């Protein structure tokens, strides 16, 4: 393990053990056995160190997400994604707080990749006829609730002690954006579900329509899904 990674892991351990959720750069250097100039050379300052800790946390989180192979059941993958998110937060509470802290001046780019991976699964749900709203709207609802539950669990564990809380919130949110079962036919399918399914199945290119026509059709279908 290189010195930079050692310092990041030392910083995480110190954050987890800190009662006021703060660390001193000197303590990080002492834990690794290096002098302050090494920290300043690698990270610039304390804020740079904390941002690097966030990036390191996101990279581990996303590595698990990228490695997960999609199953034939996208709804099951969606549930697993929620549970994996909460499990990561509980395993890395201090880093998770930083990952979704409003104190940084910019949202880490990795947060957008996490959203993109969620949208991919939701696109598969739409293609299977299981989504009752647009992937974007579903992603915003799911991500907001998932982060909210995880933050409550790691920041207020004495208040949020119910072990079934995460699953209850998950099922409530999923129930608002997913259909119970895939429609057996067009006759018993809701218009919004069919619209989202067709939108998800439209090819991006080499389809029966030109690109502008495909974009227009997808716009109409998304509007039908939102307003039905």
C-alpha cells in the first residue's frame, strides 16, 4: 500500500473514532509515520485531504456497483442496489457523512456516476414494463430516500434503531415508482407504463425512425408517462 493510500485509510479510521467527527492532520501523519510536508505535498491542506477521503470512499463504493452483474430481474437488482448503498454507509460511517456533506464547494463527480448506474437499472425496469414514471423522476426519488435513510442511520443511530426501517422506506418508495407486476397485455397495462416501456425500448440509432423522429417520439412518450 502506498503512502497516499495509507494516509487516506488512517484519516478514515481517525474520523470513525473521533467524537466530534474531526481530525488533526498531525494525527494522520503520526499514524502513518511521516512528517507534515508529506501530507501537504500529497493533499495541499486538510480540506484537500478530506476531499481525497471522499474520492477514495466513492471509488470503493462504485467499484462494488460496477462489479455487480445485472440479473434477469431488474427490480431485484434495484432492491440490491438500495441495500448495498445502506450497507456501505454503515460500514464507513465517517466517510459516508463526508461523501454526502453539503460543506464542500462542489459535488464529487463520482456522485453523478452513481446516479448514472441507477438510471441504467431503471431503464431496464422500464423496458420490462415495471416502471410507472420516468427513469429520471424515479432515480431522484430513490436516491433522495436512499441517502436520507443512510445518513439518519449513521448520524443518529440512537434515534433510528429500527433494523427494518431501511427496507420499509425502500419498499414504500419502490411502490410509488414501480408497478406490481409486468403487464400481461396492452389491455391491462396502464398507459404510463406502456409509454415508458416503449421509450426504453426505442433504439438510439439504426432504428426505423431518423434520430430527430426518435427524439420527438421519446419526448411524447415521456410526456404521456408524466401526465397519465
